[in-house]
């Protein structure tokens, strides 16, 4: 790989990270348009890596690309929210049962994620809070040992971060509730039963659906 190719790839990665963080953190809301020039100026790169990054984000469903112009940030509908959360509920309930045999190791991995959530809430940093929240759940799903499901779950979490961005940025109330419920999941891993942990994992997502007003029958 040539030096110019490596530099371009690195620039595209920087653009990708910059735009994705803005979308998932709620700074770039659904329906907003990102011009190539605007993004290039923000990151300090040429338009070529911007196009490469936006193409990657389109594949992930986060934007709709308009060649040589920019990209439209994908809006999240109530149906999108419901379907993402329904899929999460299925995966997380399954993963909770499969990961139970690894609960001792899992507790050690989850404790730093929960501590990161606490620190983010104290610092009033919604972006860091969302990242730590995501890490917490991905660790459980990864512990279930199915790489295909883990990759699919990661894309679902991207979509949910878009869905929840407004709630998280609205204040610390949602963060406190999330801290409490994540703490309960961790405590069940320490001293509960497998059935209790699986049930709590299912109800954790059901609670998110209720708070968003997307639960119930279609």
C-alpha cells in the first residue's frame, strides 16, 4: 500500500469517526444535510476521503448519499425504533442465557463499563455515557460467543443511539435510570439466578420501548 493510499485511508477514517459520532450523539439530527465541503472543512481533509466515509455510513444505514454533494442523515421513525428494539430484545434475551456460564468473567468486564457510565453522568457527557452503555451490552452479547450475531447487534446499537440521543441529551434523569437498571443487571450476574438475569435482560429493553412509546402490538 502506497503512502498516499495510507494517508487517504487514515483521512477517511477520521471523517467516518467524526460524522458517526455527531450522528450517534445527536449533534446531527435526522433530516439534516451534510455537504462534502462542510465536512471536509470540519475535519481538515479533502473531499475524496469525505466521500469514502459517507459511503461507509450509507452502508450502515446512517445516511443517504447524494454523490458530489453530501449526505442526508437518516431520520428515525417510530416503526424504526420499535423494530430495532424488538430485535435487540430477542438478541439480548438469548445472549443473557448463553453468557450465564461466563458470568464470573463477565462481571469483571462489565464493572469498568458501569463505572464509565457513572463518570460520564457526573461529567454530564451524553456522548461518553452512550458509548459506555453500548459497551456494557455488547460485552454481554459477545460473551454469548456468536460472531455473526455480535456484528448484527453492533449495527442495531448504532441505530438505537440515534433513537435515544435526544433523551440522553435532555438531562441526567434518563442517565440515572439507565445507571440503576444496568447496576441491577450486574448484581444479578453476581448473586442472582440464570432465569432472573434472562428475565431482567428482556425487561430492560421492554422498559426502553415503553419510555419511547413504541411498545405493544402493531
